[in-house]
C-alpha cells in the first residue's frame, strides 16, 4: 500500500517536473547544439587529425599489411620480393585510379622528394617485372634499394601515427623507427611553444599587476564613478582588434608619439625600439587582454562585503595585514579566473604578434596557420594544436590544484 | 553612573555630516560608564549607527570630540583602539575555520599560535561552540555564526565591545535566546557594551541604559523602565511600546499634576515638558494601563467609549475604541473569563490613573 503510494507520488512528481525540464532544455538546446557543432566537433576533429596517418592503408592495402612484419623485425634490410611485388601491383592500380597524387603528398611529408620518386616510378612501371620486381624497381630508380625510402613508406602504412605529435615536439622516428631528436637546425616547434608560453606568462603577469589595483579601486568606489571608469576599461572591447593593434603600431614606432614624448621629457636621447620586437608585442597584448583580467577580479571583489575589511581592522589588523589575510584570499577566485582567461587567450594570439612582433616573436599559432594554409600539412598543424591544448589543460589542472578548484569563477 | 568625570566613553558636542548640509549627528553629548550596557535605539537614519562607526573609527566626527578611557581617540586608527565590533551579518571570514576566525585578533597581535588556539577555544567554549571549531562559517546556522562573531569580538579582551544590530538576521525565538546569552556574557565579563538596534524589545530587555535617537539627537537617555514609564517627549512615547496619544490643551498646572482639556472632558495628568497653560499637549496613555470601569471601582479619569473592533490575541484582547475624539484608541484587556462580553458597537466606560496619563509637549514639527 505505502510502496504503491510512494510510487504514485514519484510518478506525478516526474510528470510535473517533465514540462519544466523540457522548457529548460528548449532554452539551452540552441547553445548546446552550437557548442557541439562548432566547438566540440572541431576540437575532436583536430585531435583525430593529429594522429591520423593518411590514405596509404586504403590506397596500398596489401603493401601496408606486408610492411608490418618487416617493421617489427629487429634488423631491417630492404624488404623482400613479396613486398616489392605487392607494391608494384598496387602502384599501378593507384596510378590508374588516380589516387596516386594523394599518396604522393602524404609521403612527401616523410621525405621531401618522395613525390617525384613515386610519380616517376609509376610512369615507368612495366606490366611485368624484368627479373624480380626488386630489380625492376631499383632499375627505375636506385632509391628503391635504400632502407630509408622503405622506412618512410612503413611510417605511412598505419592508420594511426605518432609522427606528427613527435614532429611537433621536435622529434622524429629514424629509419629503424627509433625516436630521435630532430636535427637542431630544423627544430623550430619546441622553441616556438616555449616562446608562446613565455610571452603569455609575461603578459598574464603584467595584466595581473595592472588589473588588481584597478579592480580594487573600482570595487570600492561608489557605483556611479565605478561605472564611468568601467566604461574606460571596456572601451577596447568596442574597437576592432585590428584597429587597436594598428594604433599600437603607430604609437610605438620610432617616430611615434610615445618616443616623441619620452624624448621631449628628456628621459631618453635615442628613440626606443618598440615595434617589431618583444616589448612591442607584450605592450600591445597586455593592453588588449587587460579587460579579461579586470572583469573577473572586479566581479569577485564586488561580492566581498566591505564589512570584512572593517571587521579585520576592528579586530586589530593594520590595513595591509587585513588586506593580506582577509581581502586578498577572498579575491583569489577572481585572480585565478582572470589569469586562466588571459593566459589561455594569449597562448592562441596570432594577429598582434604578427603585426607588431619581429621574426623571433611569432607565436605557435602563426606556425599552425603557416602549416595549415601554406604547406597543407594538416596533420602537423593539428598536432601542434593538440600539444597546445594539452599544455593548456595541464596548466589548468596544476593551477586549480594549487589555488583550489572550488574558487574558480569565470565572470 | 552618568557623571562625566568617571565616564569611560564620552561624546562631546559631536557632529557628523556626510554632504556638508544635513547633520546626521548633531551636537551629541553622551557619557558611558565602565561596565555599562548602553543601547542606542532609534529608527533607521537616526544617526545611531554613525555614532557606533565613529566610536569604532570607521567614520570621523565632523566636529567635536570622542574620548575612550579619558583619552581622545580621533587620531587613533581603528586597529589600535582595542574595541571589539560585532557587525550586522557577522562579517565572519568565510575562508577561515571558526577557530581561525576567533584566533584572528590574537594572531594579528603576534600572540603565539599555541596560546592563540587555546584562548580561541576558551572563547568558543564561552559561547558553547567548541565542537564546531573546525567548521567553516558557511556551514553554521545564523545563531551559531552570531555566537562565533561574539567570541571573536571578545577573545582579545577588549575594554569596549560594539554591536551593530547583531541579532537583526535571526528569527524571533533565536533572537530572544541570544538576548539572554549576550546579557549573561556582559554580566560575567563586566565588559562595556554599546549596542545598536532598532528593536525596542531588545533595547528594553538587555540594557542598563537606553539612548533613544531621532534625527541625529538623543531624545532621551535613561533606564528601560523610566523610558517606558516616563517618556520625556512624544517621540519617545510613540517609539517605545504602544501608545495612545490624545490631543488636548493644558488648562491648569499644579505640583506634579495638571489638567488637560480634551474633546468630551478633562483629563488629570502628570505634566512633562515646558509647555505652559494654554499650550497644546499630547496625553500619552499606554493601552495596558487602560481599565474597563466596573461597578464600585474608582479611577482618577473616567471616560465613555464605544467599541469599534475587538481583536483576539490569545492571552489578551485589544479593543479599538472611539473616545476622547479618537477613533483608534487602543485598550488592552486580559483574556479573563468574564471579558468575553465585549462586542462591536458596545458602550462602556474606561478609566485610568492620573499617574498613567503623561501630558507631553506637542512636537514642533508636528
């Protein structure tokens, strides 16, 4: 009896709640779908792309399969005749089905010059071997007798690869598939990542130093004055990023107003070099990102009742002690949020360093764009993006572990 | 007790204005004795909280002087005044445990952490919260938070404790309970307490003396009993407790007695205030001092009245009467067995003792 009644009660509660749940879902569904389609899916796509190996297993299925035991062997020579035969057969098929250029592009990432080797070989490939297929192919081009060429083919023969991720970290697999550091003259990615982290770190720190006192002042001022000042903080938001960056270019240049003013004040005799170098990038990025630091800190500070400071003072704490022990810890969630926000935005910055920075101030995002748009190496571009993502997520976890996750409040 | 020379806290001609025009506190003089429980009572905006904040050091008098223990404190920053403050909504630090909160005043005074912990625990024991020492303030109920705030304000043994509407956020029952608790702490510790509230019940039950504030001035400063039974002016009479204010004109004044002409008769009253014969008076009569005249009883003043409304209050009945030119004269009669006979429209006679009729001056601003 009682159990029945409870069940009935639950059922009617569910019915009553269902309408509300549906309405709530209806309101949030567009955003959920939008996030899913334009955020989650592209990121997942990028993650997949960074380990996706390319078309070889589909275009040369038999060769790919035959290459696996060869790759597993400890002592690698040139593969045996069966591999050569399968390769020659599938090369001809691919040539007829016009899938060869796709394969050539992929193999060219492994070894510059692979494209012409492959295309030339396919053109001159006879119907039947003269002697063995190995002799035939090495006859067409002696490179087919080299382990390196086959090792490159082997690296492309799987569906999943760590090549791009290794490359993004300035490492590669050698002809025996052992991981090795890239030749220092070609190692650019780690340096670029470190530079990105360094610039982002400095910008975050500068933003924090500028924003914290400002937010404190805003939070303690009367509402009307605070609103006026807040407009000044938000003003940059209402201007295009490009315009702001361009105006920094004007302000900071050798003959620009800043150098003129400093010289007029007698602070410097020679104009400072502030554009096309690191200081310029940092100044402009700090300016652009400052509101993202001010707003979360301000919103957290606004929620700290003024009575807390008064209470601390009345209990015997001088202003700075009260601030350090009561106000600052309570404002930390805002600091955390602001730092995360600015750092994450800075890591992906692209336009400002491109316009104001020199060759040595380019961030990893400009490399990504170069790889994706100029060399069409989507795998490597995606791998760099993945590394960036992993670093960001790792930093978030370290940071929230240090500062405490419960306090992170974005806005 | 009120003599200025042995006063612990004094306000001398203190004025405070925020905008340079309106005085929030005007020419305030007040002396508080050591160990006294003084309550500042008044409606919001009457200047009582401003006085408290000036004492704590968060506001500064525009002119005049405040002394503490005989020394002026205007130049002393709040953190060196050694005054414990209990704030409205408690202001407990949410990122510290209860124990850390209570130990805070000690740790900023460089007391060793072992001793600070010990004294903080003792202070928590005093408010019966030792078992919650490791909790965060957010996990406590309002009453518990209130007691933590109390322990924190007392732990460093301040000479003076200020309380700004400390019970305002609690429900009625808890508020009454906390009133007793604060009162007993005061008796046990002998600390001087200045208490701000707009709740007259709180003021009357807890205080040694009450200062009634209105418009930046102290309207009356006296013991709770005197405040209720001998209000000095119409504001105090109407602000403290329930009050019937009957308008009339002073006809004659004798020694401690006077006659006031009211619509439909003459009332014998106690004269209070400066108004002479012929001036307007407000006669204050408390509803519980109004009696229903039975046969054989005799009162100094007897008036006819008509019952407009009977309001049932459980332990007593309130009668809304038409009498002495008023349509809303309230009489409070005990809910005794015989008193069921009151019905709307009924005629009766009410009586009251001349000592319970106070002829007060009509306030100048109406």
